[in-house]
C-alpha cells in the first residue's frame, strides 16, 4: 500500500507494527477478508513501486507521472504487510439466522 510519510498510518506502524487490514464490498451482499499481521515501512525506491500499483488503474506513462508528482509533494512510503491470520466472510447466499 502506498502512502505518505506524514500519514497517521505510518506514525501508527512506527509505534506498533501489528496491523489489521480489511478488504470488503457490500454490493450486492457483504463479502471480504480481514488480515491480521505485521507491517513494514519501505522508503527506498518507492516511487517505482507506487507507479507499479497505479499501473493497475491507469496507463503506464500516467502512472509513472502520477507517482513522481506525489513524491514531489509528499515523502512517499510503501507499507508491506505480512499476514499471520486471514478471516474471510461471504454473505452472498444470505445472512445467518439466529435462533
């Protein structure tokens, strides 16, 4: 995950690298995963890494330019998470009924 050095996420990880990350969607029904693990902060060579992330959503040239522009405005950081435990949920077939 890409962010800026001054972000709350970076300050929290610097203080305590244990993290929880939630990936989810609620449309049309809730489905997702909760990852529990340890985060590491990367500060070297991160402009290229952030450009690689952006390439998933925009053309190559735009992604590289966007990553450079962000780095000019804020000090970039990449957060790498190593999950220890993954919990998933899938309510596409309906919600459990409590009795």
